[in-house]
C-alpha cells in the first residue's frame, strides 16, 4: 500500500510516501527564519504556497500515480495551530478526492518510530529532543500501547533553548544547528547552570546565563559550553532511565538528534552499559513527511482510520495519549 504522510507542525511542510515500510519519497520545503524566529501565520502562508509543489514532487519521486495511493496520514500535533491546519486540510482534501482512508499521527511517535526502524531497534529507551519537545520515553502496553514519559523538560525543549539563544546573540540563521557548528570550534569550557532532577531537566536557567555572559566569551567557546552542559544533562537523565528500566536499547530522535556531538555522547553512554544504540538519518530527524507516512501505514494496516469529520488538530497533543501500533 502506498501511503502519503503530510507533516506541517512547524517550519517544514513535508510530504513522504511509504510502501511496505520503505520510504519512496521524502520531499519538503522549509521556512527560513533568519534571525527573527517563526511567526505562526507567516509560516502557515508559506506552507499554503508550497503544499501543491511539494506534493507533486513527492509523487513524481516515488514513481507512482495518484490512483496507487491507498491512504493518507497527517500530523495532528503537537505543533503551531495555523501550520497544523494547513497539513490537516491538505490531507483531508486529498483523502476525499482519492476516496481513501485517513489517519491522524502524533508528531513525536513519528520521530521515535523512524529512529527505531532505521536504527534496527525493537523496544528502546527513546530520547526525543526537538524544538518544542524534550522527553525520555519507553513503550508501555498498559492500559493501551503507548509511549510512557519517564522524564521531560520542566520548561522548554532543548531545541527551543538553542534556537532562542541563537536568536538572542544574533546568530544567522538562528537555529540550534548554527550553535552546533560553532561549538565544534570551541576549546574552553565555562561552567553554566546544570539543572537535573531525577529524569527531568530544565533549560531556561542555562539559556539565561549563557545569554548574559555572551559578551565575555568567543561565540565558539560559549556555544561549546552551552551545548556540552545541555547534552550532559540529557545524557545523565537518559542513563538513569536506561538503568532503572533495565533496558538494552537506546535511540535518540528529533531535530536536535542531528547533532553529531549529542549522538556521540548518548551512544558512548549506551555502549558503556552494553546497550545497543541507534538513530535515523538526518532527513528523518528533521521534521519530515516520511516518518508520518511510515506510522500512518502501520495504523491503516490495523484499520485505525478516522472519519473525515473527526480529523482534527491538537496543538498540545501529548505523546502518551497516542496509540502506538506494533
């Protein structure tokens, strides 16, 4: 079955096509934030202007016709309301025209399932790190199959922290990836606030302090210190979850999982305990339609489609409330 997945939770409008667990196409267009950050309505307008082109590219790349599409999935949430609505509407129009079933997908489940699939893992501890989310999760079968939150941020996601810091100190583009690139040239570590409680963590104190002392350090050293501190917090809490659950697999996923440094640190920790470590290629860690298509295909195989009239969005769609199909 050829299933289309549409992702539009934030800056990316992505369309993926999956068939029998393989991604045939994974096309996208991404809003350029520059130094301003994201204005939801402006990003939604960007998605509206690019939706048709991205859809056409994906179908051409997959080498299929619309008549071969057997289902549609879209990101229900979490995300920015106006952006989610563009993907929802695009999916509903496509499903109605093609007379195929449609299914809403949790964005975080998409990230974890992509990492699990490409990492060759079965039931990992998942460190899910993106702009709006930072959580440590494990599959739980009670009362239904879902990802249980073992730990999470008390305030903002690590990606949001890095992006905000980048914006505050004038990096262009104001992405965490810019911080990561500069951090690779940093040589001097400066102590910054380290906030961990059990398997939970907090990033606002770290961001505030780093922004406050930005004028006293080179950008490279400051980015190095900021990243090293934040990633050490994530490594400690993930290690605690790994040991407390007696797990033997770890994955990292989400936009921040594109950082080679974070993957190196989490991978080293996992291997030190004899655990397997995995992650998805960067195109599936960044927001993308391919991961939505993969999850939608699994859900549709279990006949979990939803009537068009019930295909809504939920900006604060908690991952633990989403059913996971295995």
